[in-house]
């Protein structure tokens, strides 16, 4: 049975859910590519280990630490990351 490509976005969502928490989004996805919010980097991710590999990089971990410090006293930073552009776009489309 051939692997269905349509399952990949579902898998990616499962993988990134392991890193994202209810109040912190670290990875987002468009269904094909994972985007790291911390490193502002695209991760081509067809296998779970590719995501793990990124999460293990020094760059990512230092960004994670930095984010932790910022989160304590920077509510705006949190808001920016919690309100994706798509949310504003949706409102815009409704008003149009
Ligand atoms: Zn990262």
C-alpha cells in the first residue's frame, strides 16, 4: 500500500504538538513545511527526526532560553506570537 501524502500534514501536526504547549507555540506548519517561531527558520520535515534534530541544535536551545526570559516580562511578545496574521486576515476578509 503506497504511503498517502495527505497523512503527512497530520503527522507534522502531531510532531509539533509535542513541542508546543497551550501557552507557547514553538513550531507552526502550513502542512508541508514546519516553521520554527523561535529561530524564524523553515524546517523541511518529512520525518520526525528532522524536527528533533532541529530542536536539538544549539541555536534552537539558546532561542528557547531567550524566549523563556522574554516571556516572563514581555506580554506583547507573547501576544504577537499568539495572534497569527491569519487571524487578522480573517477579520479583514469579513469586513471586506
Ligand atoms: Zn528553532
